[in-house]
């Protein structure tokens, strides 16, 4: 039986209006835990691998260019929003929401979730 260490943190994020998926992955894109009303398990794994690679490469380039550390990236599409945040040097949190989701609230709740995860480490 798999112990779901971050289950409550992910459930809290999923309870926000408009949130469709929450994925916690390691730096290599391996899913640690996730919950989704949008994707099947294989799609979650593929999305985590792709987004983690995108995030790591993008953050590295931006950090070098700006000479600053990047903690999160927000991608706004026509129908969806993706908030990708570094939890620590080993974990990345991806939140997929629909376009009507309040970005400010999503960021605040993501910060709270990251703090909770960091306390568990």
C-alpha cells in the first residue's frame, strides 16, 4: 500500500474553485502524488515529465539571464492556467486551473501548500 504523505495538501488545493489537477513531482518528472479531474494516470505522468523538463530548463535560463532565482512560473492559455512552483531542490508543484480561476488566490494557496510540504520534509 502506498502511503500518501501529501494527500491533504493536494486535496486542499483541489478544493479551490476552478482547480482541475495538482501534481507533485520530483526534479526528473516522476509523479510523487497527484489528483486530477481532468487527466488519467498516464496523462498525469506525461504532463509531469514534460512540465518538469520545461520548468527546469526555463528557470535555469531565466535565472542566468536575470541573475536571480526563479521560484514559480505562470502560464496563461485561452482556456487554462498552469502554475508551476519549486517546492525545494527536489520537488516541483504543478497546478492546472481553468481560465476563470483567481490567480491571486491560487498563488496564496500554493504558497501555503509549499510551506506545509516543506515542513513535512
